[in-house]
């Protein structure tokens, strides 16, 4: 046996050394090179450049398998595809995915998609051609800005004013509890007097700063300077515990489809239950829930519901809950917020500050998934509806057993900045009676 291994007269150790010398001495010109990515089909954008539409970006076709990233830009001018970001284009914050939802801040601009491809050979950017100029699909058809001096709103029909069918709103006078065991009496009168007998607040009033305010308060006792604010009639449960405000557009102005939005300050007051909602215009003839109900915004300030809003649909048959979704904004009570309803023949979206938090189609709402007792719900939401604002106290959502408001409840105020109704891509109708 040999005491060392050899191959063709050379030892294995010599071969290894030769290989190492050869490899380490290899010229860089003989190493395999990696080419930068190359685009053979430019990035592209499909979709209609209108506010709230979703655009689809395509990366194009690239050589090799580079890592791809995306960035959307709003541009001052249109143009063809580029290999660099054109001047006049500003990156849109957070827009780094192939799909992009257009917002109103891009209206009047052109949109581009920049695709960055990266491999070991380097980085290459390819930029799509622009979309058409971004436009709004919304056309304002009706609004109330609630401007005017402090006092009785000129757009609301109250008992203190001569009857005027041209006013879009009418005050509700009722202590019926709304079918929800609510504890307020709806009035169009005074809710609070100053000590000297002058009026401090009405149930329904303008604040003189461009807001309509609904005020709820416990009845104020009479003094030598002013009368009591308690109603002259009883509530459904007896002596009324609160006086508050409610207005609606029934038999005055109706709305069909379109986008309905309102900017509102929600009260952080115990026992309050403010709402902005709609009923089918055929309410008086067919009743509830056959007429349909759309709750665009409800918010009850209780231990169970505090910090939340909810949007709901009610139709026949109904279980008192409806087709509903809760939403918990991070700053509900700190400022005015915009609550919206986008209604089309086959779909309804509930929005908070311009963003949809609950969307449901006709097919979904009338399916077995939302059935009541084995019976699928109807869809009465393809007709005229009228609007309602109210500030309830207590009741099934704002109170406890029997609808009682919490002992600490004293009332509160909901402040409404404006309400707007717009058609969407030409779909939407205002019906004036």
C-alpha cells in the first residue's frame, strides 16, 4: 500500500493548490455579468380617472425576474411613456400598490404609474403614459348650508312661522318615543331660557355660525321671568323627561340614488342618540318596515355603544337590527365629520369622512345570509326616500332597561354644518313636492 495518493504522478494536494491558484487569479473580464432589467412593454393604467374609482396599474413586461415596486404620481400635464419621472409630477403619499383609488385631491391632474425594477445588475425605472385628466363623477343637485343669523332656521317649517311649502324641512312635534322607547318630546320651541327671560336655546336653531343645532335638555321650570319649557302634553310613558329637536323633508323634498353627505359634530353627552337617516317616501301608505329605512349615521353615547357609529338598512321582514355594521373612528367626538351614503340601484355604501366602511349589494342583502326567520329581506331602496335629523334621548340604544336614560343624562347638542346631495355619473334625482 502506498503511503500517499497520487494521480498521474501528482499528489492530490498539488492539484488542489493548482485549482486555487487558477480560480483566484481569474480575470474579472471572464466572470459572468448580470444585465440591468429591461422593459419590453411599458407600464400601463386601465380604468376611468374619476374620483372614487379604482385604477389598475400593470407593471409591463421586463427581462429577467427583477424585484418590482410601484409609485403613483399626480402630474400637471399629460404625456407619453418615460424612462424618468417627468417634471410637474408629484408623488402621491402612500400610493405604492398596483391598484389606486382616485380621491378628490387629484381632480384636475393627470395620473402616472412609475414602476421600478431592481436586480443585481442595477435599477431601472419605467413610467406609464398619463390617464385622462381626473374629474369628479359628482354633480351637486341640492344642498342646505344652514347659513343665517342665530335663531329659527329659515329653511325649517315650525309652528311659529306661517305655512310655507317651499321650505325643505319641517319640525316634528311628538312624544311618541319613535317606536324605540325614547324619552324625549320633540318640539320646535324653547329648551332653555336665560335667567332674565331671554331665549338661550331652542330645540331647533341656527347658531349664527353656519350650523343647524338640535338641542336636547331636561324641561326647565317656570320662573317669574319665563315660562316652563315642559310640553303641554304627556310622552308615551308619562311626564316627559327631555325636550329635543327633529326635522325631516317628508312630502317636501325626496331623493333617489346618488351621493348624500352631511358634516356633523356628534355630542359626547350621556344618553344622547343622534341620527341622520331616511325613510321611503311611501311610508304613510305602506308603513314600516315595508317602506324601507336607511340609517346613514347613528351614534349612541352609552357604555355599550360609546365611540361608535353604525350604518343600517331595514326592510321587511326586520328583526330590529337590520343589515348593519358598527364602525369605531379614532376621533369621533373631537371635530366635525362627514357621513355619507352612496346609493345605486344594486348597491349601497356607508361612508365616514369620504371612505367606505360598509358596502352591501342588493344580492347580498336579500340573500339567506341576512334572512330573518328563514325569510329573505326585501329591497325597497330603489325608490324615493326623505331625510331625517333627530337627537333622541335614552331609548333602546341610548338608554337602559325600558329605554331609561342614565341618571346622569342632562341632554346635549348635535351640530350640522351642511348637507349635500349629488348625482353620480349622471345618476341621482331630487324630487320636489
